[in-house]
C-alpha cells in the first residue's frame, strides 16, 4: 500500500503537474519497474537485500546497479490539477474560465516588453471554422482584439468571400501579446503561450482550422517546412482538420498570392459544405 505523501512534496508535485498542463500535457502514465536483463536479476535482488552492506553495494558493477528497480508511489499524480474549464460543456463559459486563468499573464518576457494588453480571441464560441494567426500587432495591442488592422480588414474580406461573417468564425493567435516591433515570436514564447490556445480550441471544437502563415502552421503542427509543403492539403490536428494558407499581412505585401489563398479557402469551404461563389478575395 502506498504511503501518504509529505505535504511539501504534494505541493511540489502539484506545481510540476500544473506546469505540464500549461504545456498541453494532461495524461500521465506510471512506468512499471522492470529488470530487462535476467543476468543481472540476482545482483538486483542482492542489492535490495538489507543484509548487503553499503561498502558491498559500492563494489557492484554499473550494469547491475542500473537494473535496480526504484520504488514509485502508486498515487503520485493524485494531486494533478485539472484545467479550470474541465467538465464545462458550454464553450462560452469554458472560454471565460480560460481567460480568467490566463489573467494578466506574466509567464514570458513579452509581458515586460511594452505590450499594452492581452489579445485573447474573438468570435463565435460555437464556430465551425477557426482562424489562427501569429501574434497581435500594434492595432490589436491597442484595441485588445485580433486582426483589426490592415491585415484584419483583409481577413474580413476573406471571410466574406467565403459567404461568412466575422461573427460566424472564431479568430485567435498563437501568442496573445504583441512582440516588440512586431518581430516574429520566439520559440519559447510560442511554447509558453500556445497551451492556452489549445484550450480555446478544445472548448470551441471547430470542424476546421485555418492556420494563417508559417509561424502558426509550424507551431500547431510541430513541422518545420516551407509554405509550399503546408498548402493545398489537410492535416489532422487533435482530431480536427487543419489547413494552411498565407497570412493576410503577407498578402498585403504580395497581392499576387491572393489567387492561391482563394484556392485554399475553397478547399475549406468544400469541407464545411459551403457554397463556393465565383468571386475570390479582393
């Protein structure tokens, strides 16, 4: 029977599990102790024997020592702390709890590099379609809403071309704070912030996700590839279909790619059963 954990150890384990939860890791498995090599089993039994003196154990071979099973507490993860929204079926309430859990986040350096406010996400909590960009810009940081600047106006046009309204979809970013100078988010910033995005996706449960740009695609899919390899195909993302297209900010710099973007959006519309109009993205 497992012993009772020391309260201090319980607190330490709780903090460790919370850390893993924020990284998007929720399932833990206990590895059974095993001695793989039969030739070392006898040495292992002897090593554990109370009749063996410490100086005798020091003479054992490294191979024999490596075979020794380390006792593991049976209920070591009893103190796992579930997400605040666990068991909440209503996506509106779930998103509110996630936002409250995020708080006035100071988990990464961006909180001290000039950001004005957190840009959480906006749209229909019951949306079938979710757009995920890279990071807030100056306008988004000022207004607290994703995609409200020039790139946001173009995204609105893209959504409209699909026969939808901005209010019909949900829009978010990989990270929720503006990087200084609108620089590309660093890897550790994405890793720190994206678990909250994963929780948003789990709460909304969209039928399809569109990753806008390479940063969003690489972070969500954990694949380092050029846009040419991302586009024109579906990826499975935790049971949800995910497509990749160009970021609206890139399209402002290179309008020639709007035709290619329209092809990507048509693929998404077909998957969602939407009528495809003849006119593309303006």
